[in-house]
C-alpha cells in the first residue's frame, strides 16, 4: 500500500470513528433528555424546604420521570396521592429516616467509574457524615430514635432473586460514629448451635426501640432465616426460616416480611409474623413484593411495586397488617415512605 493510500485509509477511519462517537454522544443525550421529560399527567412539583421533622408530612424518593427523578420530596400525609410535591436538591437511590435522622444511599463517580456512598443526614437534609459503599445500594434503615442506621449493598449480583449474589450489611451508631462495616463479623447461633460459613449473607436490618436489638435476614446454604441480634453483644440468633426483609412493627410485637413462594407467579408474598408465637399471617397483597415494607402505624403497611405502565418507576401501596382488606394505592411514582412524623 502506498503512503498516499495509507493516509486516505487513516483519514476515513478517523472520520468513521468520529461519526460513531458523535452518534453515541447524541444518542446518550437523547436518552437522558427523554428520561428528564416530565410524564404528562404526572405529579406536580414546587421548590421549597424539605425537612425530616415536619409533622403531618411524608418524605420519600421520587421516581417520576423528569428533572426531579430520585430526588427526595415531601407531601401531606393525609392526601399523599394528590399533593403537589415539594422537591429537594438531594437525590438518593435508597432512603429512610426517623426522629430527624436520615440515611441516603447515593450514586456518584470516582476516577470516572461508578461509586456509591451513604450520607447521614440531619433534619434539614444536611450531610453530617459520609461513608463509601462497597457495592450497589439495596436497603436502608434508621432506628426509631434516630441513633442507629443500617444499610445493605450488593457486592456481587444485583438481585435477591438471582442464584449468585453477595451482600454487605453495615450498622452505624450515630452517637459515637462507631461503624460495624459487616454483620458477618458477628457471632451466629443457628437453631441453637454456633455457626460459621463462608456463604453467610445478611440484609434488611430493622431496629427495636432500645437502640441495641435488631432483626435481619440471614442467608446460608439454600435457606433464609429471621435473626434477632444485639449490636452491643455483636451476636445474632435465628428465630425461624424463610423470612426476608423484615420490618418491626411500632409496638415491637410483629415483623412484616416477604416470604419466598416457589412455583407461583408471585415470587415473594407479604406476611406478618407474631414474634411471641412465631405464627405467620398472609396479607391481602397477592403480587410479588420485592421491598422492605414500612409500618405507617400499628395496623398499616406500605411498600413499593413496579409501575405497570411507567418503566423504571415505582408506586407505593398500603395493605392492612392483619390480613384483611385489599391493597390500596397510596401514591404513584415514589418509593415507600419513611416512618411518618407525628
């Protein structure tokens, strides 16, 4: 090949690569623009101050398409479906709050690569502390007093429904900022015997009011267990099997959870377990719920489900905790709310 021909081939290659690069950039921009378009008939927003301690309001993660997607918003609790949403500037992939303390699991970038962090927030959504995360955010919880926070991330895999996944669950004491980076460090008593195995995973922490006791899911082998743990003793004990993503009731007597149901269209069904008798009650929601439910009060649970006709969005539903009634839509385009402020 002559030098002139080589030069022509190089020039054509550069032009083609430039064209492909420009097309990729424009396509990405078009997709981003499409995702940022508000949905016709979707929720209305107003700018304003969002706080975690305002009585009568719910703060949650907005999932409606548009510039406020993933931002924390607040609405009137008694008319959550129709309220104009007050939007903050803070975005979270997972969020929970109680007693004026919030935990926000965020996506960010480090050296040009995806990265994640946990932000501990005060009542005004100001960051008090920040912690790097080892993987993709999955669950977040704050104790009723606001003194303890927990989060779970996927280190491998991206779903509890996949055959191969690994999680890491951390607990933080906001009084002295003592961090337990991995619950797998805790001593385990499984069905009455000390237990240790490399395949152990924890997720879905929920706290009691004593700022020590917690409940969580332990997975090992082919089983999942509800465990009761102590932060101070650094130990957990199994209570019963086939319990995932527990949520402790405000009165501390029951745990709402998702139960794996094989051979049915619904992979997980919502149940409530009586901690005194370990008897379980199936709730009226028959769809598969892959969420850690929230107790709005001692009688009502809220949880998120994928929106039927809106990709990448969730709707929040409620159902009675005693197994009666029918599911009701609380609001569209939003992840389940935190503990209400009274």
